[in-house]
């Protein structure tokens, strides 16, 4: 989720944020029972966190990226991180 810009390249989503998003993603996307309370709450928190990041960091700098595209990219990034951390994490 990094965006490189010539000399002023920096992360749009911090490593801490990405770590927390991945933890939440694992809780709901890898859940045996996705209808249970914990996975649903994790999914809600995941989306809220992404909405805040999008509103504060992405949208002001990247007008061409809409929230749904950012959400899809975040899910892909979190899935890849989860799969690299846990070999048995389900893949789509």
C-alpha cells in the first residue's frame, strides 16, 4: 500500500496500520464461522479503519482512487500478508 513519488516517497498506510488491518482481516476472512460475533466485529472495525485512512490519507492525495478500489486493494494486500504469515490461510 505504498505510493512512491519521486523524491518524497512515503507510505500511505503505516506499517502499524497495515499490521492491525491484517489482524482484523484474519479474524473475519479466515473465520470458521463468519457469522459469529467476533468475525463480524472484526470486519466492521476493518472497514471503519479503512474509511478513516481513505478519508484522511488517500482521497486528499489520490483523487482518482475511489473507496471501493482502495477496499479491494487493502483486502488483497491483507490476504497476501496473511498467507505469508500463515501457510494454511485460505486463498480465494
